[in-house]
């Protein structure tokens, strides 16, 4: 496959970075995943904004404009075989001659991007939806989860615990027993027709899919999303639970550990929201 590295396009096997790169040694970097369907990117501006927020927070200075990124994404879609892609963007602080914790000055960030194929958008048909059984455990990650850091070990360990139990995601709650998010998704619940999701703070990633859903419901539906604290008891007692991400869209959860959610099938509200999402996801 063709990848992008520091200004050039090349075959993946010819892309080389220094072992002194701080992305490699410290996980010192920011990443993004932008979905593209037939070359149309979803939430492009919001994804680039989130990445720039992360870079600013880490004081990594990179002079790429949104247009620079757009060209890279378009090129990766064109140069690779396939229809629908997740476009992975990665900026690390760069390579330094010595391994020292302090941010070095005068080094150039490393910029890497590649495209991986993603399946067709999920359809909003209950019988053919991709459903999720998930694990539930206490969130043991750091306290800066709003930063989309390449240092994903905390998330990876949580995901792996779910995978070891035969599940496809792990939902997390904090020390107060409140729902945060999942290892690579945001979480929504529905109870008696009311949709809720945890508010944005340092405990969760501000998901672009989450943001799209809230915007779409705000302008195209009588349904509204309440951003509020949700206890893990409420989560387990919900009629519907969804996990959302760039590659999952609105993913219906049918089981959490041993607890069946609702009837154990995607719910009516999921069907309505995934339909609205499919119709309006390119509007923003
Ligand atoms: N939360 C975490 C921890 C994630 O890694 C992701 C994305 O992979 C999300 C939430 C969902 O974010 P987005 O909708 O921007 O993909």
C-alpha cells in the first residue's frame, strides 16, 4: 500500500523512521482516523480541529493547513485500492539524539499517514446490523483522555480484557461508578425513549461521531441527547446502549458482561438514529 511520510508518498515497506523518534520511545504524538466513503470524508474539519487541539496541548508545532491535510487524504484514497477507507494521520514530536523526558527544541515533527479499508456503512436494519457484546470494567487510563494520544496502552489493555472474554469492546466507568466511554468508542444509552451520553471532560475523547450524532439529532429530529453523568447501574438497566466511532458509526450493544441489553437486539431508537446518521453524516 502507499503511505505518506514527511512530505513523500511511498510504498509502506520503504517508509522508515528513526528509532530515536519520540513517538516510538515515549508515545509522544497525536493521531486521527477520518472515514472516507467513495472519497468523501466525514467530519473532516472537526477531525483536523481535534488534532490541532491535541498538538497545541502537547506544544508540537506543525505548519500543515487543513488544505495540506485534505490533499494528503485525497491522495491516499486515490493511490490505494479500495472504496471506503479509514485515513490514519499521525504526528509525533520527532526524533531527538538523546532520550530525555523534556520536550527537545529544534526538532522536526514526524508526519505519517496511511489508508486502511473499512467495511460499507452499517445499514439501519435491525436483522442485519453489526451488533456488539462488550465487557465492563473500571477505567484505569490516565486523566487526559480528551487528548487523542498515540500512547494507547491503557486503551489497548482494556480492549484486550474484552477480547479475552470473547467481546468486541470494553465499556469503562470511573472511580465514582460513572460511565466514561469505551476503549475505542463513545457510549450512548436510551431509557424510556430518552437518549443520554456522558458530558465532555478530561475523562473521554470528544468523539467526532458523538458530535455528529448530537448535531444531526439537534437539527433533524424531535429526539434530543442529554449530556449528563450516567451511573453504571443505569447503563446496565438501559433499554438500548450504543458505542460510536468513526469506523462503527452507531453500534448497537446487545450484551454487557452477562447482562442482556433490552431484548438482546438493536432497538427502535438505534434504527431511527442510524438512519438519520446515514442520511446526514456528510452535512457537517
Ligand atoms: N473514544 C476513544 C477512546 C476512541 O479511541 C475513539 C475513536 O477511535 C472514540 C472515542 C470515538 O471517536 P470518533 O467518533 O472521533 O472516532
